[in-house]
C-alpha cells in the first residue's frame, strides 16, 4: 500500500487530495495543527466512510514552523509521496503579516525539504506553487514566463518554488512545484473572493444579509474546479521525470463577471447589493492571471474540465442548499472512496 503524507489536509485542496488518495488505496497521513476549536470540517466525512474502517487515514499533529517535529514524523512514517499544501494562503493577509507568511510559506518548505533529504530522500515531493508568482508578467503565463511577484505571499511562494527546484538539481530528489492557477469549490475558504460572493448570494437570497462589500472588481483570474487540480498534483508525482507544471483552464474572467453570474444564478440583481469597500483593495494587485497548461496536457494528459459558468453555478447552488438546510460552512459530501 503506498503511503502519502499531506500537509494542509484540513484545507480545501488537502481534503480533496485525501479523498483522491484514499480512493486509490493509499495509506494517508495528514498533518494538522492543534486548534482550540475543531478545524477538521472538510475531512470529517472521511471517517464516516466504511472504507476508512481500516484506518487508512491518520492525522498527526505538527506545524511547518516546527522542523524537529517534521523530521521525527517523516522518519517514522517514511512516506512514498509528500504533498506540501500547508500555507498561509491568503494574499491580502500576507501584506498584514509578511514575516509569518514567509516563515510558513517559504522557510517551512525548506524545513520540510531538509527533513525529506535526511530521512526519506527517495520520497516524491510536491510543492504547492502558485500562479501569484507570475505577478505582473503579461498573460497568458506558462512554465517559462518570468516570475514577477507582487505580494509577500507570492514572494514566499517564489522562494519555495526555487528551493524545490534546487533540491531536485542539487540532490537528485524527485521534487516538483505545481504552478496552480486559482481553483475553487464549495469547500473554498470563506474569505477568498469566489466563496465570499457565493456565500453572500445565499445569505441575501434568504433575507439574512443585504450588502456584500468587495474590493477590486476589475481583477481577472483563471478559475478552475479544485478536485480536478488535486488529480493534476497526483499525476505530477507519477511522472517518469520530475518537472514543474502549470495547471489552469486557460479561460479568464473578471471578479465583476463572477459577481454577475453568481447573483443571476439566484435570480438577484447584483447592483442592488454589491458595494466597494477600500479595505479590500491590496497595496499591489495582480491584474490578470491566465494560464497555459499545454505542458501538463502533453506530458500528464491533464486538462481542466469545468468551465467558469459551471463553477460559479455549482458553488452558488451548494451555498443556497447549505443556507436552506441551516448547515455550516461546507457541503454535504456525496463522493465516496469507491
Ligand atoms: P487553504 O484552504 O487555506 O488551506 C491551507 C492549509 O494549510 C490548512 O490546512 C491550514 O491548516 C494549513 N496550514 C497553514 N499554516 C500552517 C502551518 N504553519 N503548519 C501546518 N499547516 C498549516 O488553502 P488551499 O486553497 O487548500 O491551498 C492549498 C495550497 O495550495 C496552499 O499552499 C496554497 O498557497 C496553494 N495554492 C492554492 C491555490 C488555490 O487557488 N486554492 C492556487 C495556487 C496555490 P489550518 O486548517 O490549521 O489553518
Ligand atoms: O480570491 P482571492 O483572494 O484570490 P487570489 O488573491 O487570486 O489568490 C488565490 O489564488 C492564488 C493563485 O493565483 C493562490 F496562490 C492563493 O493562495 C489564493 O488561493 O482574490 C482574487 C481577486 C484579487 O484580485 C482580489 O483583489 O479578487 C479580488 N477581490 C476583490 N474583492 C477580492 C475581494 N478578494 C478577496 N479575497 N476579497 C474581496 O473582497
């Protein structure tokens, strides 16, 4: 049974990746942080699945800022594959806490890579790189595009991206960085723009909220569906040769277009409800991200399937349903291991 170690398993991508790997028969270890309240809502359903009765999902405490713990865990688990998804992943927050973001998103990756090198150098390592690293480079962007990051988050990710490449070249490790464009889902964190919009649409439809305050509506992004992107991560680690890959849809839309589509899906007029609040404007913005994923298509047979309008609709529908059923932040999960 192959063994995987996932950092960031409580996050959007970590939860979908855990599902995918468990379905493929992996033994999955997930790194979680101790929290004063439970923060495992995205993965709790995995324990209700009959296929987890054999305890193929194991959660272990740790933190990317605790190198000794990472070292001890990897020495004990000796995973075949490591997916480093843990990060302070919010761009705007990174302007408020640049040092903390750098500790986790940059140096945290070095801590992990050093532990891998010391105790399980044959393990395959995936680093969650980001299209934010392209920053102000003109679109469309691919693996050869110049990286011109525009936030502390993107700069930390850039450091981690180069460290991953350096461990590959210096030590011959199978270490790759996936350069993923924005990917969303009903499990997306509530403060990222798509989910902020779809949750507000549901609350407004229910009469529980009237206004939605947003920042820059002109920013353009390449939004895909998260479950498809974790499949791409897995494929990168199954490849014969370690390489970095862009994953993207190639389609680009503005925040305004997402707002229009989401409100229309619920039969609402967005102009009645959306207001601009300068608090959500960033000191430096990334105007347009549009990916060219042709290398992933050619080498990995990976292609995004879900289109922009389908994504907006499925997120709105999930939040409308959650609102109607008085449920919490995440959807009822209907997907199972087999
Ligand atoms: P997310 O939902 O915000 O999840 C982040 C995860 O990282 C959570 O499990 C969080 O744990 C964990 N974490 C944060 N700081 C940590 C630390 N110091 N030690 C250990 N764990 C820590 O993010 P996501 O959307 O799933 O993204 C996954 C990864 O892909 C991130 O690295 C992100 O930067 C990158 N990425 C995301 C996208 C996207 O569009 N989603 C695109 C490109 C790259 P808690 O639950 O305890 O907070
Ligand atoms: O949803 P966002 O916060 O995502 P952003 O900044 O593009 O970053 C996400 O994608 C990256 C990959 O490209 C990941 F690496 C990163 O971890 C994260 O997952 O913002 C999208 C756009 C921005 O231009 C932002 O300025 O929406 C704009 N926006 C407008 N009003 C807003 C808001 N963003 C947020 N979060 N909240 C607003 O009220």
